[in-house]
């Protein structure tokens, strides 16, 4: 289990996270909802070790994550899809999916197994696999970003505003895919950030609200869904 306990982060002299505490249960999707500037991206970046921890404890199955350098965290099984889906335009979709496996020096047998799992959960990626990354639509790019997070994830997946900019039909499709991932991968804890609760029906098993760097437990109903 991934646990944040009284996490504090300051950036450029401003306090951004003020004692954030929550645990992500395996086999469930937790949504973190808050308006722009509330601290959603910073929360995910803190878990990935991309911003300095100002205080508190961050643990994965009881192991202190703060002691692990940022590049080691994907290797511990945490997949992360940032807001800006960084794909290599000239690489095929399949090679883009394989990038994290290459970066982690994953044994060929394991990366082949995981790629097969990604194609099984997201058949639409099978059809796109030979297309250059640069030729995809925004919605397709989000799917590749999810697939890439799945390539490394054995414990958790962090998705930063994956619904943003998706047309309603694509958002619905993405939500269905997320539900499928959650159901097929009981070993994973999913954390999805979003600024509007509207899109999260059918996705969230549990909702957290973030306001000015403070996180509290809530429900989608309470958020005005
Ligand atoms: N690198 C940075 N330096 C200074 N302030 C930052 C930096 N990144 C984010 N912030 C500030 O931290 C707050 C939270 O930002 P962020 O985590 O990106 O929010 P969200 O993802 O919820 O929109 C904002 O006030 C933002 O201006
Ligand atoms: Mg953000």
C-alpha cells in the first residue's frame, strides 16, 4: 500500500502541500478532486520524487520511498502518466509503450508479457501499434500514456487529469478502460486526479478533495456530482 503521512511540500518559498495524509488501497480507484492550483500535480510529483519532500512520510508497503531516488520509483512498480503525455512522435506506438521497459532494463520476457497484458486490456492500442506516436489524436495519446503506466505498474498507477480535453464519448471510453484495469488488476492502486467531479461517475471507488494543499476524505455526491 502506498501511504502519504503528513506530507509537506514548499515550492519557490510557497507552501503547496500542507500535511497531506492518505492511503491508496489496492484494487480500488481513488480520485483526487480539486480546482486548478490546489496541488494535485504536486501530490503526484511528490510521490514520484520529482519535487523535494519538505516533511512527512511516504511509504510503499512500509518501505520509506523518500529514501529512493526518483528514477528508482518506477522500478518499484509505480506507473505515472503526467498531464503532458510525452510521446516520441517518430517512434511507433509500440515503441512508445516499450520506452519505460527499456529505461528500467526490464528483462525481454517480462516486457513482452506486460505488453501483451496492455494489449489485452486496451485492444484499441493493438490496432494503433505500428502508427507513429506523432500521428495520434489527444484521446489516443491518453490511452498510450495509460498503457505506458501499466507497463511499469505492479503496485500503483498515478494519472494526472486524464479526462482533460477528452470529448464526452472518449471520456466515457477512457472511464470504461479504467474500470477494466481496476477489475483486472487487483494488485494495483489507482489514483486519478480531476478538476471536475462530473467525469468520475463509475470511476471512483473513493474520493478525496484537495483544497489549497489540504486533502480530506469526501464523496462524489458531496462534490456536487
Ligand atoms: N515549480 C513550482 N514553483 C513554484 N510554485 C509552484 C510550482 N509548481 C506548482 N506551484 C504552485 O503550487 C500550487 C499547486 O500547483 P499544482 O500542484 O500544479 O496544482 P494542480 O495540479 O491542482 O492544478 C499552485 O499554486 C502553483 O502555482
Ligand atoms: Mg495539475
